[in-house]
């Protein structure tokens, strides 16, 4: 329960600069818009797919496995870690949904101590000074190494770099954050059990909703791999969204 | 008595099992580890490298390889280079060389396609679950491989060969290009440099996605190079290489050569270079004006020539962070990234005064304005700005 609460807390507790697209539009507004219309992607970022498409595991696995493919996973992950902002929407699909095929993917393991340490530090002081931001960055980069799709951490890095005045790294992390969320919200409509949003961590579902400015409520099992996450406050006519957690169970111990 | 005998046998079996379990079981069709020594020796180092190859061959015993394989890319002249395997010959009690492939005459050892081909050949002739690649030649840290217009700065980033195959005398390869010769995703346990002054954070950073460990010296390396007969065993001792023993053996071998400079070697954990990048970036961001104006002549450096392209990273950063909030963070991060480092206690002869306490294991360049000027020796900055470390830390 704690990680979920903390995720909500973090994404709402951050000062405005942390969730704004560097220099321009508030992230929450932009991500929410792209999630609903899929037409407002950033010019510099990957353009989301026009039609929501469920990720094809077999296709992704074959694309990321060939050493001679430009989508070869180690090369793709190296670009992502290096902060390459030329990654395309399809490359993000391969990155995010290809991660469950990597040895380091352990969605059911407890969060590393460093993750909790990072989030605890921030929760204890949400107005860090420069030195504290430098420490958050240092710790955050370590956690990012171990958990490259932990959206809370990427969000926190965006915030800390922004606070340090490091626009380049702020933009880099915002690019990662926005495109991972775009990847998730392009994997289905989220509005029906047969068209869920596919995530590779339980926390990503909550983080996606909070990034849209929504208030996630209870999780209800809809099928073997799909759950319905209700909203505490309706999003227009929508009372909740469907998420597919199937990839998490691929690594069931 | 019987019980005692049973216990002794059990203990012996357990001990035996323990030793074997330290070596990984290779994937079918592969060995657990292959080591490639890339001898780019078509230059003044040819005779030393010939001895290196002999050391490696004669140093093999029946227990050295533990099922692994040793290859040498052997190029000591403009004649055709060869890919050689060193195998243990029980009848001789040491290794023997077997030619696996002969390359076309006239190819350049610093051509990225040639280096890439040697690495691909390694994976085809001796496929393994884990590789160690050892680059041996002349080198000059991160500096550019091409002549810098209007200066006398040398061009030997890595290689510096005699003319061959359309390549002029002194041709070398840039460090970023060298890193790119290693295919993405190849399971490389370590990239080692038996070459001068490559222990720069800038070079290590170019290799960050190419290998697990990066090994190099911040200072010059004698022409004799590694004592291969003594260090080769550590490469095949177990899946996790005993880096302390490897480095100690190397550095402690130096007194045999009556040298005049500071013998050093450093092993870097590449998976942690991202941490160092973020801390260095924070330090540069906080102290850029100070870094751009400090007197670098007061900082620890190692290269014993008039060309100084790198200062001790810990020493330089401490000059601006001391007493500030980043001081401890810089030190602890450097200590984490540098898995092991060693330097002799003192320096001899004309080397700059070496202070052991200042030795952090890596050097870094500080792109002060004066390195933009074309003096008679250096104009490093234009090239420096093309390196990944510059992009990720200074920009």
C-alpha cells in the first residue's frame, strides 16, 4: 500500500516546476491531453501511434533479439540510459515492453533499499535546497540504473535537475517520463477489458493515472491478467481504466 | 576410523565441488571465457610486443586456462596480420601458437573495420559466454587521432603506426571510434588497455556500454607492457576476476624495469559511470567559474611530458568542492566507481611530484579557454567537445 500512496503523494506534492514540460506546458496537462487525444505529442519526442495497439510480445522479442537490428535491446537501452531524445515511439514500445524479457526485470521483488531511501528523503523534505537536490540526483541516478522504468524516480529526477537549474537533464528526464506514459496509453484505450493499457509494473498503472491528474481508487480483478482501476473522481464520463498486468506474471517465481 | 575417513572424503569432495562451482558452466558450443590480446604493433613497440606474445605463450600451464581460450591479433609490421590461438601443449609443458586466420597484407590495425573484424573473428573462432579484450599499442589518453592544425601535438589516441595501406605514418584511431568497434550487447567482462595514459574518465565513459570493467593506467606504461605470463592466470581464475591481484601483480612488476615514472593501474566498474557522470555534472554546474579559472599546474598529473591532457579527477574536483556540500559525494562516488587502483609509493626521476593521497584512479580534462588556443603544442578543446563525457557533463 505504501508505494501506491507515496506515488500519489509525490506526483501531487511536487512543486509546479517538477511536472512542467521544461519551459512550456505543464506535464500533467500535456500528458493528459496526449493520453486522451493521442495527437499532442511533443515535436521533439516520439510521436505516439495513431491507433491504440496492444504490444505484440513475439514481434517485440524478435525485434529486440537480433544483434543486427537497430532495435537490439542492449543498444536501445544504452540510448535510453544515455538520455537520447531522438528515440521514436516504436523504439519506446520495444524498450518498455522488451524489458520483461531482460534478466534484470524483477517486478515482484521488493524495491531496492535505495529506492525507498530516495522517496523517503524527498517525502521528508519536498523543498530541497541545491545540495539536497544534488544528493537526490546522485541517489536517483543510482535507482534509475536499477529501475529504468520507475516513473516516480524519473519524475523526481526531472524535479531535482530542474531545481538545480540543469535544463538539459530536466528535459531528458521529462522526455523519458512523458514517452513511457505515452507508450502505456498507446497500448489500448484503457476503457474496456479487451483494450487495456499494458504496464510492466503495478506502480506504473497508478503513476500513469496520477500523471493525468486523476485520482486512482480500488483495483478490481477483471480477468486473469486485467484489472480495473476505479477513479475516486470521474474523468468526464470515465469511472476507471483497465490495465493489463500479464507481463508481471510472466516472471512469477 | 571409518567415520573419520568418510568425513575426510566428504570434505575433499566438497572442497573440490566448491572450486569447480566458481567457474561457470559454458553454454553448449561455447567456452566460458575468451581473451583477445589486440597487438597493434606496427610501430616502435614491435619488439616489445613480440616478447609479450612469447610471455603469454610460455606462461600458459595446464591449469591456466580453466577451459577458456586465448587469442592474439598479431600485427607487428606491414606484413599480413594474423589471428593466433595460444593453446596449451602438454608435451611441451607450455603454450603453442596456432594460426587461425591470416588477414590481407597492408591493412591498418587502427582502421575501425579491421578492429571490428578481429572482434567478430574472436566471437566466431572462439565463441564464449564472456570476453576480455586487451588493446595494446601506443596511446595518449582521450586526445584526437588526427593532427591538430597549427600545433605540434602528437596524434596517437590509440595506435600510432608506421605507414601502411594508405594510412600515413602515425595514424591512430579516436577513442570513441575504438569503443564503437565492439558490437553492442557483446558480453565483454573487461576492456583493458596495455597502452599509455588511457585511464581518463573520458575514455572509460566511451566504453561505458561496451564492457563491465574498464582497466587502464593514468600514467605512461613501459614499452615492456603487461607481464603477460604473470597476469594471464587471473583472467581465467574465475568468472569474477580478482582485480586487486591482477593490478598488484602488474604494478609490482615495474621495479624490474628501472623506470622513471609513476606506475599505476585502475579498474573501473562501468555500470557505475552514470553515477559519476551525475555527480561530476552537479559539480561542474555548481563550480564552473572556479573550474575554468583554477591554476591547473597545481593539480596532480601523471603524464610525464609537456602535454598535459588530464589531471587527477579527485584532486581537481576537490580543489573546488572542498568544504562544500558536494565534496563527500564526489569522493564516495569516485571510490565506488573505481573498483581497484594502485600506484607505486613514490615516483622517480623527472616525473611530477606524485602524492599518493591525491591518486583517485582517474584523470579528467578541464576545458579551460587556454585549451582553445592553438599554441605550438595543444589545442584540445574542439575535439574534446565531441566526446560523450563533455556532452553529458559540461554541456
